[in-house]
């Protein structure tokens, strides 16, 4: 059984941290320019500092964290933070390879979308690697539209990333009070 939860315990936050490190390793493992961009965007010391403050950096009321549990094991995570007063940015959505195809990614995204709407955001921004075709397909199927870059990145990153936006005032995918689809 799949459950998408909001982490509360120290162990659950540690599970999210572990998944975030696995996500970074996955991106580096892609090799080539994708790995270079990841290493530039997430140098080890800076990423470690972020991981140590994860539960406060993505804390309510402006942010949120989600953890996917499948058959009692943590398998995925995702989070968001305030980008602008009316805009959230979704970050680090990751599902372990063994759990892909279980609905964990869709469940995490639906929960994050619902959380952003419930916190009063009007819009969500996010980006993902062009090489991550399954992720891009998921985000499009949830109602995200492709758009241009929304922040400064290293010049090598622009051609490797796909940028997305969802207008929460128009998107019917997940309404407040609905449970995310599994």
C-alpha cells in the first residue's frame, strides 16, 4: 500500500534527507553535462547545509515536505518553498527506481499541488532535466505547462532543463480537501 505523508518525526525527516541525497546521486549518475549542472547547482557542502535545515527551510506556512511510503518503506519525496508572495516552487521530487510505476510520483505531486493551493499560492513553478522524460510526462499530465526559465541558472543549464508552471486559479487537478490520487 502507498501512503503520502507529511514528515513529522526525526526518522521521517532523516528518510527525506536520505532520499534527497539519493536524488543528487541519481542526477550525478546521469553523467555528462547533466552531472556537471547538478554538481554546480548542488555542491556537496552547500547541499549538506540545505539537508541539515530541510525541515525548517521547507516549513509551514510557506513551504512543505512530503514523503512516500510503499509497503512500509520510504520510497520518494518532494517539497516546495515560497518563490514569490503568490508563487511556490516545487523542488527535489524523487522516487527510488524500485518504486517507480507504483503511483508514488503522482501521489507526491498531487499532495504538493494540494498543499500549495491550501497555503494560498496562486501559481507553482518547477524545473526538471530534459533527459527525465517520465518526470516531464507526469508534470504535463498533471496540468503543468512548459514555460521559459524563471530564474538565473548557469548558462549550461538552460538547454538541459525544462521549466514548468501551473496556475492554481485555473487548474482543477487537485482541489482543497481532496486526497491525492495513488
